[in-house]
C-alpha cells in the first residue's frame, strides 16, 4: 500500500532568499511536498521550479491577488484539491508574512494601518482557521502525538515597539497574541502552534548593502537556513514538551 506524503504550506516567500523560501527548501529535502502561497507570482514560480527540479522534490505555487480572507480560503481549497487525501496529508503550515510599514508615527497613513490589519490579523486568522480545520482531520502521528504544526514568523517588533515601528509592531503583536491563544486552545487537541521571534537581520539578497564585514561576520547576522532548521525542530517535537515561543537571535 502506497504511503501518504506529508505536505507543508508556506505563506510568504519574499524574493526567495529569506525564511519562507529556506523553510520550503529544507522541508522539501525532508520529503515533504510543498505548497507555496504569496503575492509575488514571479518569485513563487521560480521557487516552485527549483523545488520540482531537485531530486524527489514536489511543489506547487498558489499565487494570491491579495491577503484577503477570501483569497486565503480559496488558496487553501486549491491546495487541498492538489494535495488530496489519501495520497497526501497536510501536516505543517507556516505563516511567514507581515506588512513592513517603517515610518515615523505621524507619517503612517490610514492605508498603512489597513494593510497591517489585513496581513497581521485578518489574513492570519483566515490562514490559521484553514490550517487547524485541516489538522483536525489528521490522525495522530504515533511517534510524536501530533496532528499538525502551525508556525508563525515573528520579529523583534512582536515584543516591543521602537522608532519607525508603530505600524509594523501593531501587526506583529497581533500575530503573536493569535499564536499564543491558538497554542492554548488547540494544544489539547494535539495541534502544535508555535511562534518564532526573528530578533535580528537575516542575510538575503536585499541586505547586501550592509557591507562586506556584516556579510562575512556570522556574529552580526542571521542565516535563513539556520532559522529553517529551528522550524523543522518545532515540527518534530513530541507531545511531552512542545515549545510555544522560540527566540532566534
């Protein structure tokens, strides 16, 4: 009888050089099929192609026109149709998005606040709802006693505001509160919800401007691949000691 292949859903991959893409690559190597959600169609297609061309890789992209609740729900419906039971089982989901409105408070616009609320609250709730409903259909993994793992990517701004982060921090605070509430409610149903604080700058194609010293000094920056290993660690944790919050510095 053919075995069921695990699936991870990753929302938010940026330009393909950060946390979301690193998580997708690592889990693909671990034997997961990967469902990719983002608004950047070109980056999605590039990463989808890369994963599918790797040995035993399997990935599908689901581009969004927006992070509305309806768009997120539609993406999940398409994912569940593409990776349908019994051949596949969605076992992990990562919410790796945020709206980066880094401005002085008096320069923050109503549109900025609407985008922060849309991504950090409305879309995060919609994504979480679909993930948890999907996990509730899963059987328990005997080795770890888990039906599924939902992981949120946080930031330093998830814990404290700062100059230029009034809008960004509001969204990240909201996502952290959501993850904590879901952890308490659904841990009892063998669904693991975790929040990862990225307390530093990740080396990506967008951060080369910081200079060669920063680029070469492992003590000054974070590697997306190392963060991805932390996500894999969370997904593999057994039911006796689940981590809610992990701080990567």
